[in-house]
C-alpha cells in the first residue's frame, strides 16, 4: 500500500473516533484533537519519508551486490578455464615425453637391426667369395670336395641363422609398426584437444565481445612451409601447419633461399618399414626426424589449396645425385582413390608422368587399384604407390641395401629414367611448394 492511501486511512480513522465522542466533549476538545491529528500526520509523513529513503538505499546496495557477484562468477569461470588448460598442457607434455621415449627405443632397435643386417651381408659375401674361388679351380681333388662339403654345411647353417634373424627382424618391425600406430593415435588425440581448446577459447572471446581479427590471430597457423617462409621463418625443421579446411598437423619444412618446401616423403637408411596398408598410407607413418610418409590426406589438403609443384630428389648407392625433377601436382580425395595427376615442368617425359586424364589411383596390398590386370603390384613389389603397371617406379618399395645377382632391381626402391633404365635408389625426398616457386 502506498503512502498517500495510508495517510488518508489514518485521517479517516481519526475523524470517526472524534465523532464517537459526546457533543459537549467534542466542543471542548475540538481544538486539541486537530492539534493531535496534525502531530500524528506530521509524524507519519516523516516515517514515510524515512521508509522511502531506506528502500532506495537498500536497492542501491542490492545492485552493488549483484555487480560484485557477476564479477566473482567471471573470475571463477576464468580460473576454471585456466586450470583446464593447465591440465591439458600437462597431458600433452606427458604424451610428448612418452613419444620421445618410444622414438629413442625405435632408434636403438633400428641401429641393432642395421648392425645385424650388415653382419649377415658381410658373412654372406665372404662365403660367396670362397664358394666362387673353389668352383673356379680347373680340377677338384678329394681335398677340394671335402672343402666344398664343409662350405655347403657352413652355408646351410648360415642360412638357418639368417632365417632366424629375418624372423626376429620381422617381429621387431611388427613391434615398430604397432608403436607407430600408437604414436599416430596419441598425436591425433593431442591435435584434437588443441583444436577443441582453440575453439573453446574463440567462443569465450566471442562472448566477451572481443573483435574477430583478434580471435583469428590467436589461433592462425601457416598454410604450408612456404607460408612460414613468407612470415619470416628461415630455419629448416619440424613445424605445425594448418591448410585450408583441414586440422593442424606437423610437417618437416626445408627452407631454401627461394622459399619453403613441405616434405611429404623421406627415405635415407631403411630404418622405417614402408610395407604398410591403406589406412597407414592414408594417415601417415614414421618419424619426421628420420624416415616418414606424411599421409595421403595431408598431401590432398595441401594440393587443393591451389597450384602446387612436386620436386623429386633421388640418389644412387654411389652417393651421386641421380635425379632431380619438378612436376605440377594435383591429388584427388579418397573418393577417387587419391588419384595422382602430374605434368612435367622440366620437359622430360618420365614414365611416371603417364597418369592420363583420370589420374593414377594409389594402390596398396589391401587395396589393389593399379592398372595391371594380372598382378597386385603393391603385393608383388611391397609398399604403396601410384602403379600404372608394376614396372615404372616405386619409391615406397623395400629398402634393399645390396641386391644379389639373382634379385631384380625392382625388388627395392626404383625409378625408370627417360632412357628406360631401372635405377635402384638409395635415398629419396618428395616435397611440395606453391607453383610460384617454379623457376
């Protein structure tokens, strides 16, 4: 009830009380009653004014308390967000430490495998040399026959030993492949958490009303290694990039005086098995600090950003630079089997260039997409590649440190030159850059 109505009600009660007195008394006390009523009315007015001031003061205090509560809630939310980011950072550090330990174990295992292989090859070379010396002699007496028999037994024993070592190496390679898959899974989880963290931070910044440009700069990554070069980066190494419409991922960047190259394949010592199936070639495998295949999905995300060039760098077992050529590259998505489209930029029509209008689909042992009608090239030659038939090239084949006389060069990494010669390859590097880098 508001104050004027309260005053009117009180006055009405006082008037009724005055009427109830006898006439003579009313006449005597009329003046006194009006004075009392004025005093009461004045007191009520002061009381109402005091109540109004108290209410106004209380409202101001309530507004101040609400403001402080909002500030407190924002502070609590910010502390919770920072705590969550710290927890995610600690998890990422733990995963990275585990990855480094696994990389160290893989490196030690690879060194042991290489040492065993070199020892085996050395022993086999000595045995072969001795057998050749024996059989080259014009006559064989009883002593020679005895020596030949002894050598045959030694060769048989050595073959059994080699079979055991090969089986052990295969088991070690299987362990390496499992560790690689585990590492890829961990890396994928870390990248997914980073993207979710960036997205959550963007949403919080948007709620706080920060401008869009600031949110973009806070999470912006380079599109490729050349974009890093344009931004001022000049040191080669491992970086994180994010092509358009793609998730962030790590790559090896090779910086030159002209620009930055994104390395998509590197082979140098046989420490990484490339005899992988479709899913591994799709997502990538290996170590960016050693041998690796970056992944068909990542190559596709780079290729669809615009015109790109592919540079192929090969060397032979004599250590000479055997081949260095550039091609304009375009890669289709998985729905088209990651078909490869190449156009020569050097004027040389390598056989690898015969991709046709529809392109060459990528093929693995478990996805036979090659153009050969009577063989699975990936299963025959090992690894995954863009096979037209089984005889042009395969830079993802078996790493053969030394081929025997009875072995074909195509059982290792090989490349068919313009002269039709099959070269066994020791090292290979495939890298991409925007077409603006082409000389």
